């Protein structure tokens, strides 16, 4: 109780015993009561006491409340009371009137201790996740609030429990789809706490469609004009995307960047920006910067930058940039956002170069921004943002660097003075009496020369008019003059800042440019000034200047081409040895990298400084120092022979580089030629396809014209015939009579030819019959002759089939001829009938036209039939020729067969003669044997003996069976 008195304070220490006793009784009632109503009333009473007696309720009732959550899940009311009580105990969000000045630390400890007790059993968090799934408002809402409080108190531990529980994160994602805005909004706050610094949970939440849901909520709430819900959604989106490359890629691939464009449509009337709108828009700009941050992988940043350009987001941001009435902090953040959207992306940088401010006359946006940068009345944060924007515009942008430097060259300066160029503004800032403007202009000009040796040489041509009557001096000379006279000029701000800016510019300008080094050494006052600065023992502030002077002197030695006799490398090294000392020189050179402001500037590209006095180093310059510090240290200690060897190596390397660059150039030209040839081939292919399509169209059109022409020709012929029939009916009838007579003659010829064909067929039939009789007379002694005869019979059968087909065709022709004869008779009758009608031509004109039409049709039919007959005649001739050839083949086969029969007869006669001779010889031999007394059996006896032996063998086998 002593700890309780210390927590609750002196005035409220009186009622503590009664309160603790009441809490104890209520806890006993929750634990022991069998009636649900009694337990519910007890939990409700604990809830009412939990804010005032937080410690007692937490110590005595937490276990009973967890037990209620486990056992009484059927009653939503008691579950809601229990969750509210636990929330009051664990949460540190006390009412303002109850908070006291001496309590916050103890309260924080109390909340984290109770949270640790609650999550000690992981089942409690899992139980809470299941309760959050309940749809009942009185269960779900306090469950969400309790889980959010647990995550605030012990975030990593609770995150791990939720991560390992099945579907833990997915259950919580359902809160965003709840139709009740209170639960949905608190669900967003819960997910904010859940996704803090946990990449695994961030990925799960992103792949559970969080981007889609959050963007929908932002759109429903009115984008930048929305309330605090939009702010919460934007903070959650930042948690999901910041330093999470996987989610950033998923956001880009899901085309969610395009949905960000409406956020920045602020409209023309920019007055009346509410605090919530400023906050929302600020967070939206930060979200864009998260996607294109220089710390992201270069490939991911580049793809997001291109997507922002193609969807019009960059254009929208530039509109805000050039708009009037925009709050200063929004304008500053917009400049920073545009800077990172265009950084290192050529398309975006080219677009930004084309943006003009809505002024009269229109001025480029870069010029307007540079005017703000060199204006000392502008806020410091805004000037830093403009410098960052200019640096990002020139980053890896040789084209932009050339455009900026060209505004300083004599040939491109506007003589009228009507328009102010970027180069003029930078020179004005470089030589103004404001040290911050000097530093910003020097750094901006250094970025225009970064990694561009050509522009470093061109900038040596810049001449400045110092005063009337005096000759112009070069920009390099003017910079060294101001550097040497730094203390004498009255400036606003830090004098060291101006000198640091000029030294950074000179170091960048002279590095990797031997011609610039020669120009610098040509001024006899420069080297004594540098050695004098390095050799002096100055205060702590001046040590930085000494280090930069040592760096500039080292660059003058390392990149010296020994073109000036008095300032050769060996002589400069000897000068350092005599005036400064090598160790002292190296020590002064090390002042730069050991400086605290150098370390800050090396961390990120954006120049972010707490005050103008801390504005000393540029991020890109820190890279140059890191690169040159070791090289210069080695160069100081090298001997002349080593220098000569190094120069030879450098020359060979330069030659090699020149060869490589030459071949690279050749390869680039060849690639360009190849691309051009490919484009030409593609264009020729497309032209060829187009020409082929036109040719096919023209061919189809020509065919259509031909068809139309033929139709017109036929129609004209019909019209002519019709006209002639009315004008000269008698002549037409005469012509038709002549055609009829000609057709009769053709029919007679066809009849004669038909009779001749029939006679020829009869002759062929008689020849075939003779052949059949001859073949039947031939013998069948040999197997070969039989096969040849069967072949002849097959041929005969085929011939008979052909003859039958020919006969059927002839019969068809006869029928057709008879039909033609009947049609001819009809025509004659029609002509005879038409003769008496010719007397009265006027009355019978219609009848004559009908008769003529019929006659023409029938004449056409007759012509077609004659044509068919002529074709059939040709086919009959072919058949006759084939039958003649078959007859000739049969005759040849007959002759062969006759020869074979004759030969077989001769062979048989020879065999008979041989057999007769053998019989005579056998009989003679038998007679001789008989004469000699040898027993000789006749053939008949031998055969009978063989048969007897066979019978005996058969009998023996039967006996054995």
C-alpha cells in the first residue's frame, strides 16, 4: 500500500483502504458467483473503479477478468465490461484532469508492467484476437482499443505473438472493412502500432490488400481536405512503405502511384488552408518522397520516378510549386519532393527544365527558384530546399549542366539585360555580401561542374567586369581574389562560410582538370596564399579553412601537368617541405574528414542544417574528399622517379582510355546506324504491307469492274436484240430459219457418224467373238498356258464391259437425237405458224417477240446439246481407240500362246521318244540278266510283293493292339 500512496498522491490517500476492500469483494464475487447477472454487475463495478484505483484493480482483478474472457464469451455485455476494465488498467491515456506533473513516469512504468503480465501467457493475446473477430460493437471496439494499448506498451513482443498466431494479421485487416467508422478508424490506429519497425508484418499487411483499402478510405474522406482519419491512413502507408523495398515495388506494380495524383489537385483558390489540410498534404508529400528516396535501390527509385511522370504526378507537383498562396512549409516540402522525383531521372529533369512560372514575361522555374535561394530575406529552410532542388536537377544531367554553364559564357549572355539567367543569379550570389548566398551559389556552381571536364574547361572562358575602366577578370581569378581578401570584406553572416564555399568550388573545379590547374597556378599570388594559410596556427574555426587550403594545394600537385616551369610538381613538394612540412600538411588535410559537420553532410544528399552557421559541407563534396585524401597523401611522399613512372602510366592509361572511348564511340555510332536501319526496315515492311493491301483491294475492284462490264455487255446485247426485233422482225425470222436449217444439216451429219460408229462396233464385236472361239479351242496342257488364258478371259470381260458402256452411251445419244428431231419439228411448225402473221406487223409484234424469245432459247439449247454430242463423239473415239489397242494386245497374246502350245507339243514328243528308248534299254538289260541266269522280276511282280509286305505289317500291329 505504500507504493499505492506514492502513486496516487497525498490528498487521495484517505479512501484507499475502503477502495481496496471493495475491489477485493468484487473480485471474490466475480470468481465465486454462479449467476451471470451477479458476475456482470461485479465486472461493471470494477470498470467504474479501474480509472481511480488502477493499481488495485490491475493487481487483484486481472486474473479474474481474463478468466471471464475465457468462460463467459456467450454474454457480450460482460465481455465488453471486462475488456474496458483491462484497457483502463493497461492504457496510459488517462484523462487530463487526473494527470499530475509528478506522475507520468510512474504511470508509464505501471502500463508496461501490466502489459508484461498480460502477455506473459501468449494465449491471452490469441484470445484477444478471437474476440476482435466478433461483430458485436461492445466486444469488438474495446478489444481493438486494448490490443492497440498492448502494442504501444510492449510493441515488439506483442508483434511477435500476433505474427506466430494463425491468421493473426489477417483477422486484424478485416477491421478496415468494418462499416462502423469508429471501429474502422481505431483499426487504422491499431495497424499503425502493429506495423512499426516490423518488415515481416508490413509485408503481410500489404499483401492483404491494405493499399487498396487505405486509398479508398482517403478518397472517401476527401483526400487532402479530409480529417484526422486521412492523417492516420497516411501514417500507416508510411509505415508500410518506408525502408521496405518489397512493399514499394508492390505499390508501384499495383498502379497505386496513379491514385496519388488527385491528392495534389489543390485548385486555384489556395486561401483558407486549414491546419489539418496542411498536415495531410505534408504527409502526402512525404509519402511521395518515401517512394523516390535516394536511399532506396536505384532501380526501384528510377521506375517510381518514371511512373510519376507518366501519370502526371510530377506535373501536378510543379503546379503547386508555381502556385500562389501556398503555405511556406507546404511549398518547402513540395520543393524537396520535386527534387527527389527528378533526381537522376533524365525525362523528369528535362520536363522540369521546361516548366515556366506564371509571370509576365514567363520565366523558367529554375530561375525563379534561384532568385529565392540568393535572396537573404527568404526563410533559411526554403533556401536549403531550393539548393537541394538545383542539385537534384543537375545530378547525372550533363545536358542540364551544359545549359547552366552556357548562360555564363560570353556568346550566350543577353546583352539587353531584359531577362535574368541562372548563371547571372549564381554569379550575383557568389559575390554578394551575404555569406549564406555565397555558400549556396558556390555549391550550386560546383554541382554544375560535377564530373564534367568539358564544362570545367569552358568555365575558364567566363570573364567578369569588376568596375568601370578596369579590364575584365576571369571567374577563377575573381574567386581567388575574394578568397584572399575574405577578412577585409564586410559580410553578413559567417566569414568562414564564404571561404569554405569558395574553396569547395575551386577544389571541384580543379579536380581532374589539368588546364584549370594551370590557370590557377598561372596567378603568382595563389600558391603563397595557400601555403601561408596552411602554415599559420589559427583558431578552431580556421582549421577547416586550413584543411580545405591543403586539399586545394594537393589537387594542384596531383593534377599538375608540369606545363609551368616554376610550379612543377617537384618544386611544389619542395615548397611544402620547406614552408609547411609534410607531416603538418597531412595533419591539416585530415582536419576536413574529422570535422563533425563533415560527418553529418556525408550521411544523406539533402542539405538539412539546424542553423545557417552549421551550413559548411556539401554531400557530393564529401565524396570528393574521400576520394582525393589518400591519393594526395601518397603524392606528397612520392619521389620524382615515381612521379615520372606514374606520369608514364597515366599517359598509357589515357591512350588506352582514348582508344576505348574511340571504340565506344564507333560502337555507339554503329548501334545508332543499326537502330536507324531497323527503323527503316520496319517502315519498309509496313509500307509493303500497306501496298499489298492496296494491291489486293485494287485487284478485287478490277474484278468487280470486269463483272459489271460483262453484265453491262450482256444487257446491251439484249437491248440491241430487243431493238432489232421491233425494227426488223422479218430479217430476224429469216436468220432464225437459216440457223434451223443449219442445225438440221448438223443433225444429219451426226446421224451418219452414228451409223458409221455402230458399224465399227459390229466389226469389233465379230473380231472379239472370233478371238473367244480361238481361245476356247486351245488346250490346257501347261500351267503357264492356263494362267495366260485366264488373263485373256479377264481382258475379254473388261472389253465386254466397255462395249456394254459404249452401247448404253450410243442408246442415250439415239434418244437425244430423237429429242432433237422432235424439237426441230416443233420449230418448223412454229415457223410455219409465224409466216401468215407477218402480214400484219403492227398487230402481231408482241407475238413475234415471244416467238423470237422462245426460238432464241431453243437455239441456245440446241447449241449446247450439239456441243455435248461433240464431246461424247470425242469420248467415243477415245473408247474405240482403246478397244483397238486391247484387240491388238489380245492378238499378240494369242500368237504367244500358240507358240507356247507348239513348243510344249514338241517337248512332249521328245519326252515320248526318250521314254521309248529307255524302255527298250531296260528290256534289253533284263534279257541279258536272264541269259546270265540272274532272277529278274517284272515291275508288276515287284508292286504286288510290296503290297503283300504292307499287309503283313498291318496284321502284326493289330495283334499287338
